C-alpha cells in the first residue's frame, strides 16, 4: 500500500490529489481502493486538525445562527437570558453573557458551551456610556 504520514504541505497536496482520484473511482468499502481512501482521508484530517484548526465561533454569532436555524426570535431567548431588554443588550454586545445564561443557552438550545464561554468581540460602533466611563474612573 505504501502509505506514509503527512509531514509537510507538499505531501498534504499530494494526498488531496490522491483522495480526489480515489473519490472519482467511488470504491466500495473493504476493497483495496476503499481502504486506501479511508486511510488517506484519516491522514489528511489529522494533518488539517493540526495545521488548519477551526476556531470556535463568536458566542453572539453562535446564538444568532442557532436562532436562525430554529426559526426563533429575540423573544424566544427570554427564558434563557432574561427580560427582552437584556436579550437585546446581549445580542447587541453591550451586556456580557453570565454563567447562568451560558448554562441555559447550552442546555436549551444545544449551543456548545465552549463557544459560549469564548470572549465576545465588542462591536466597534458601541461605545461606553458616560455612566460606564464614570464607574470605571471611580475604581481607578
């Protein structure tokens, strides 16, 4: 069979070409070509996981995506986040998710907790309010 580990980009590209050629043949499972395809795909997957990791989505984008998938609106988040004004603050990135919110969103919407605990990227159009600025100066 002469299969070797993928250590560099050229071996990775060669493996992708071989997988493409094998896919065109559409081999049956358990045949030599089918086994080779399975092994090559596993090697490529391992190389990609190490060299091209996929970052977790932003928590707010994950929530919005799940809402869109489920046909939900902001009012449907009230049981998980709190009053509607709080829901809009979270969705507009002006209020952070709390541990309780994260737990409820994970349990009730099936959003991975790892994604929800990732720091929220503040949207540049939202600035601190005068009240927030005064509060920060009081503790400085």
